[in-house]
C-alpha cells in the first residue's frame, strides 16, 4: 500500500512537470535507477509509475532506451498551467454562489471560543442515544431499501406529538419533512418558493446563511429593520416570502410582539406570500413564558423550520419542516431529488428518544444547564465590564449580543485579532447587517455560551475586559 502511494506521487509529479513545461515533448526522463535513487523509492515502484504514464499517453517507452515525453503535450504560447484554469460553463446558480462571501472556518481558542452554535460535548445524552441506537440496529429489516423522502413515518408521528406538547403546533404527520439540518430546509424553501428576480423579506440584521440560500437561487433581498419587538412589520414591502426568527430574533434577541405577529400574517395573506419561521432555539426560554409559534396562528401561510442542532448536536444534521398541506408533495419530491431521504438510523434513534420521553428529559436538563451558563456569563460581564458593555437578547436562546460602549465598530478587526492572540474567539455582529445599508457605529459581538463551562466563561470575559482596556 505504501508503494502504491509513492507511485501515485511520482505520477503526479511527472504530470505536473509536463503540464508546467519543465518536461517538453521528446525530452528524456531519468532512468528508473536514477529516478529511484533521487526519490528514495524502489526501482520497481518507479518502473510501475513509468508504465502507468505510458499507458495514459504521457510517455513513450521502448525497450533498451529511456522513457521520453510523448508528442502533443507542449504548452501553447500564453497558455496557463492546468492548475490555474478557471472553471467553465458554470450555471447562474453557481456564479451567484461564488459572489457570496465565504464563511470563515473556526479556529481553536485556548481559553474560550464564544462562537454561537457550539454545544458542550459533555451535554450530549450518550447513554440514552446508545441504548436507542442499539435497539434501532437490532431492528434492522430483512431488506435494506430507500425510505420515504419526507422521513420515517414513526419519527414524523413522534414529532407531531412532541410539537403539540412543546410548541402548541397542530399538524398532520404528512405535513412534516425530515431534513439534514435546518439549513437544508431553508435551501428547499428557496428552491421551491423563489424564482430569479423574486423579492424576499429578511430581517436586518439577520441569519447570514438564510440570506445566502435565498440569494443563491436568484432572490432579491429586501432587508427590514428590527427592534426590541422583532421585525418592523410597518415597513414590509410586497414580496414572495419573508424569513423571520420571531421567538428569538437572530442575532439581537427580540421577541416578535403579538401585534406584529398578526400584522405579519395579514401581510402574507394580502400579498400571497409564505412566511418561513425559523424556530432555531425555541426550546430555551429563561425569563419569559413560552412564545407560541406563528405556525400555530396560521398553518396555511407559515412554513415552520425546526432543528435538533441546538438540543442534541449540530453534527447530527437533523432538522424538520412543518409545511402547509398544499406544499407537501412539492417538498417531498424536492427532498427526494436532493438526497433521497435523511439517514434512517438517526431517524429511528430520534423517534425512540421522543417516544420514550428521553428527549424531553434531556431538553429540560440542558435548559437548566444553559440557564446556569447564561447567569455566569452575565455576572462575569457585569463584574469585569460594568457600564462599558450593553447586553441585548439575554432573555432566551443560547447567546447574547454585547455592545462595547465607547468603542467604534471600525475597531472590531483589531479587537478580534488581539482576542485570538490571547486565546479568545470573538465574532462580530456587523457582518449580519445588510451589506448595502448602514451598519452599527458601536462594536458589537455575539457571545455564545452553550459550549463553554463556568471556568471558560469567567476566564474568557476577564481576558476580554483586559483587551478592551488595552485598546480603548
């Protein structure tokens, strides 16, 4: 196996030399003995690599002579190396994707990474998941076959009952579509509800990957500002759909008021639009009573998006949609074309957790733990920063927004770099605002706390306070 790897590297290196023009047609390559000595490989490995290149038409090998580069492989005048050739014939969808700003990959932080969306690995219900997983594996059917694109009927029945108990949603199992995380659900909504040039309403600031999903299919973003009561429904323009986070506006944390909920639904009925309701962390409520979802008020206009990424793990890629009955077939067929169906084993395990009550026990447990982490974070911010920071969105969810009073937003890159050097991961609010409109003048950061223990939260805020003092 190791010799195969060396041979592949030799083949790739020789091809690169030919493509770059270092070897030209007619040039003789070193003998297999000399090449083997140069690479520290066996002569047998080099001979195998030469023979493969001969078979592919890169080399000509004759008995008793050294291999030569085959004719017709010379670079034309002005021709760029193969590795730098731009992709050809990309669709309009692909071209729109390439215009979107790339998402930066997470980098490890020594002390505390405040990235929103991370959960603590210690909170995952390992024993309950393992028991349910073992049961699901032992129940394997006699024939392995593709499943229902909407998801397993057992899971959809269990979810129907759970959504009624936990969120007051009344729906039929046929209205539920199991997806690979809420992001796939948003992508399906974009593809099925928008054509190129169609306008869509999105909160400003708002969830960036939702915006990207709708823009990628050709939608035209119509950003609408938010305040402490959520989306400003008095500013709604005509559109094909509206994407909202009414139970906990992302990122600022406002809860859409009852008056605005009715106003939004009346707008949707009036213009013939759908409302995509992203209930991304609706299980986490700290100082307020449960907020009924929009779907409970108007099941015909609202597409409800739920996820397990904030309760179990973002690595599972499990989410679900509750769609109006008239959209069921369209979403089912789109899901079938996308990936046939979500992984069946994970669906069976989740169905067992829901049916046994283990999932709800787990949610109650992590809700308590998250409330404790929230309290520790807020106290640390008060102790170390006091009046230098203003906190928004702390009543629900798994993050807060910290506005750094007296520090201009233009200083954010400097603060982020200094925090990274000190072992802290900081993430600004400003990129979540409409790129073509005004942005906040004050530096602000999203502080996620669900993945951090008490010590990391306290140390992280202490280091952040030191950085702010040094850069004030």
